[in-house]
C-alpha cells in the first residue's frame, strides 16, 4: 500500500490539514502558522496546486495583492485516502 508522496511530505500534509478546517487561508496566515520561509511555502503550494489539491486565488485588498488558498474536492479526497491508508498500514504494520 503506497502513500501519496505529495500529501505525505510533512509541510504539505500540515498545509492540507489547515486548509481542510477553513474555507480559505491567505499566504501570510499559512506562513505564520507553518513557520516556513516564503520560498519554501511557495514551493509546497506549487506542488499542491499542480496536483489539483488546492485552488489558488489572487486578488487585491485595496492596492495590496492577496493570495488565498482553498482545499479542492480532489484535495479533500486525497487527504481522506491518505489517512485511510495510514490507518491500514498502522493496523498491519506493513507499508
């Protein structure tokens, strides 16, 4: 049983877990919660977006750019399957 490597990486798993509990979150919120560098967070976001697991929305608040993120249905499903597989591995003791 193989785990989804996109989800399994700790920073991406934490990002998806945060997004699963909110309607959306902006870049600065994720940056402060996750404690990553801007570049590191951007790279993880890029991988999640390319996988179709998150949706990226770029807007302006007045004149200030704002980027927000939402977990997609595909992302929610991937996260759910990840936990099911992890539970199965835990029960059997095998990967």
